[in-house]
C-alpha cells in the first residue's frame, strides 16, 4: 500500500511540537512515511525566539522516510497555513494525513489512517477520516462509525474531495436554509453556525468549519474511530483558537492494530445520538449551574470594591462584562489568550494579549473564566510568575 504523506503544522510551541513528533516517530509506519512540516513565520517580535527554537529542533528530527521543512518567511496564521499546505501536498500525492503541533498519536495512528484512506478511497460518499472521537458510551458500536461531522485533531482526506473546499462565509450564509443550519448544528445541540458568522464579521479566522460545511453541503460522511487514536494536548491556553477546555480529554489511546471498517455507508444513528447527548449534557449543565451562581457572582464582585485597589481581568467573556459594569473605576485593563480579541474593548476597557501580565506589578488579577480556575491559576503562576495571593477567583 502506498502510504499517504504526513503534513505537520507548527509555530512557536516547542514542548508541544516535540511531543507530537516523538509520538509520530514511534508509529508503526513512521520509517516508511514522507513528512512535510510547515513552520509559520513570526507574528510579532516576542514570538521570534520561540519560533527559531522550534525551527532549530525541526532540523534534528529523524525516524521518517524523508522530512521536508517549509519555513514561511512571514506569518500566515493557522487557517491560511493549513488551507495552503494541505492543498499543496494533497494535489501532489492525491491523499494526505494532517497533524497540528499539539496532537499526540497512538503508535497505530498512521496504520489506521492509511488503512482507512485505502478502504474508503473509491467510495465517494466518504470525505474525511478523523483520528479522534468524543468520550461516549461505546456499547453496540463497531471499531469505527460514519456520521455527518468532521473532527480535525489528526485527520486525512483525498484530493478529489478536498478540491471542493471553499472558505466563503457570505456564500454559505446566503444559501443555508434554517433546516440545514439545524442539521449542521447537530440538531441544535451546539452552535457551529456561529463560527461561520464570526468569520464573516472578521472576529474569527478559522478553516475547519468551512471544510465541515463543504462536506455537509455535498452530503458527505466522515469516519470516526470509536476510541480515539489521538490526544489533544493544546488545552493549556497556548493554541491560536483553543483555550482551556474540559470534557475533551482522551482517557486512553486506541492500541488496536487491526481496525475493522464499515462496509455499510450511512450515518450511524447510535453514535450520532450519543454525540448529540454529549453536547446537550454540557449545555444543560451550564444553563443549570450559571443562574445559581449569578447571585453569588454579583456578591463576590461587590466585595472587590476596596479603596485604592486596582484590578486586571483575565478573560474577555460575559463575566468580564459584568465585572466592568459593576466596578469599572477599579479595572485597569483586560487580558485574554484569544488573539482575535486583542485590541478590542470590553465596555471602555482595553483587551491586551496575556503577555501584558509580564508588566504587572502590584495589581490584583481577577479570573473571569468560570469552572477552570485551578488550571488557569497554575498557568499564570508558572508562565508569568504571578503571586498566587494576588489572584482572585469568583
């Protein structure tokens, strides 16, 4: 079997990149695989050293049949890097396996991907192979299942499918019916459609939702393993579009070396319902929990009204807006890890990159992100040497 080339996208996360490469090199088919690594250009001066460290490391990699490193002369951003890189390699080889720099793979990830690409290649109903799956009840499910949505934490596709990819939010908004939006949003169990709107408004710049929409509009299906072959290690706030998250962690990587693929090409209703329930449970938990905490939240914010004290807010979300509305005079500014929010304002307060915390002296830091306080405190203390006594949770 002719193996698909592997495309890896990197930027400035040396530790994540090393783990990703090490896991891939430990794969069963690594030594027979071609690898292309796209290293995005420097976005700002503060990233220069970390980008150069990644590039220096990339030149030391071994364990694959061949390795080609493409160092971009300027910063394209993750979305454009992936669109252009995948297009270039899949047009050359006809198929491709794609991994970002925060994806740790099972030793059998490459075998699963290549086997799936080979098995479904001639079935034009199948558009996408995913390496990851939600943590759901696996009873009555086979090794893999087919469904309408794609997941991009380690994935693969073919040139004759990818050629239809189009990033055109205006066109989608003009053509999608209400029923299509409902189905695209997994029966409204979550709101993928909002990401299309945010891209149109230029408040977000992503690629995956448009590949998702391309597959959806062509009535395509995606292959998911019932048990994940990958773990996403990017939930530490270091990614371009992924902040802290819970509920998406992979408890155990799939170590099955002999996956049986589905011959029946139709959406698996059992898997679909369980994934929908996964999202509905998360939404229900938030809706029930947040109102109960709202009264306590207001009380805790009121307790921040201390003379001669100034605050910085971590997290530019809805709770941040409430804080500023209640104690605006005491808030200096806001920091956030989402680069798309930088240089915007929450009410009258400027939002800066989280690196702004390196300039902090005696200000108190208020975490406005609810539910992930422990993770964030650990991150702030380790990365920015913030005094734990100066961090306030609500």
